C-alpha cells in the first residue's frame, strides 16, 4: 500500500511569504507527527495529532507556525511570514495509534528554502 | 520531560568492523526505545526497537541493549557493509507520549 506522502517535495520562497506544506498519512493511521530537520541536524519535534486534535502545540517554534488536520487524514503545516531560519526539511510521520510503540512511518519530507 | 543524548555524532568504520552507537535518557518512566535509520534524501525508518522488559534484542546483524539502571541503551551493528552508511537516531518514550529523538549519528562505512 501507499506510504506517507508529502507535497511539495521542494519549495523555494521569498522571505515574508506564507507557505503551506501538505502531508497525506497512511490510511487508517490516527496519529500524525510533524518534525523539522535542519541541515545535518536531528529531528526537531513540532506537533502531533491524535485524530484531528493537537493536544500540545508548545513544540511549534513561533506563532508564525500553525498546523491543522481535517477528517482524520490530511494535515497541513502553514508557516506565515517566512524567515531564512525556517529553511529546513519538514518531515511528516504517521502511526496506527498515538502510543509510542506503534511504528512511525515517515514521508520523504518537504525541503523548504527561504531566500 | 524526557531528554535523549546520543553519541557519537559521527562514526567512521572499516567495512566488516562493528559499530556501536550509545544513547542515554533522563526519564526513568520511559519504557520504549526504538532506533531509526535515515538514508540520504529519505525519511527515517524503524530498524529495531526494545521495550524495558528485556535487556537485549537481535535482528541479524543489528542488536540493541538496554540498561535501565544506568538509563542507557546502545545499537550494535556487526559486519558493517557500505549500505549501513546512514544517519541513525535513537528515541525514547514512556509509551503514551510522542517519541523523543536523539540528535543522530552519521555512520560512514568505508569500503
């Protein structure tokens, strides 16, 4: 079956513009996660969804970042007024349930470049 | 909250040698410890995991050991091959919360 997909694969934008990143999780997976990976760095946890609900938004770097999930499926991560420090690969993952011992399946990521 | 430290950040080994990556965690309530492998241009992929009720788990050339008293766990790769070259991430969780990842180890296997 299909894995986690993300679009676009690459996004180049100008400083100050808004961007929207999309994640399509594996069908039936109730938990969805967003991470940020800067060049050569580790996985910075941003936010997770259990169904359509995001119980903890404290991982989002600033109030320019927001995320939503509708219908228990597709999720979008929106970055408003992008800054150069937002340049990174944004990874999405999904798992069958939230409990950590459920394997997280990652998408290929969206590489965001802010000029 | 949980904090996971991972060492070393980079590791180079000769093909055929063994590689060991170590992680420590801070939350004694953590009971699940997976390892993920990230190849270039791809998302991380689970390669092995261990729960706190066992001390060691093996899967062919890879093994993970856990020392709950010392709060550390390690990934062991034997007979390394060029295709083992990747970034490896350890993680920890107490089960009902999202994984907390280490900062990763870039492993290079030199042919």
